[in-house]
C-alpha cells in the first residue's frame, strides 16, 4: 500500500492551527488504529490526536512548541509495515 500522509484534522470551529505539546510516538514506532500520537493545543483546548490507521511511523513533522496549520502533514506512515490485528479485533469482525 505504500506511504500515507496524515494531515492535522479540523480540531474545532474556527481553529486554523495548533501548537504541538508532546509527541507520543517516534519515527520507527509501529502503531495501531486509534492509538494516541500527538497532543496539540489550540486557543480553545488541548486535544490528543489518534492514529487513523495502523502502520509504522516513518516521519513526524513539527517540533514540540511548534505551530502547525490545520490540514498540514503531521505524520507519514508506511502502511506496508502494519501490525496484525489483535485477537479481539479479529473476533469482532
């Protein structure tokens, strides 16, 4: 499947950017869908952004304390290196 670029989603009405508070993942980490990846602070709240899918983190963009615009690339995934579904997730389907 290749690479997937995850963009900072809309995180509130009228919010155009967010400040990276902390990264919860690093390049090389293998993550699963819905795993927390990064905490972003806006003028309204601090939000934990979760992974939209499973895969290996190739690159994180933005430094702690840095401001990133909504819809800018935040994380690059390698989808060819996804973890196997957990037994509970396999049974649910």
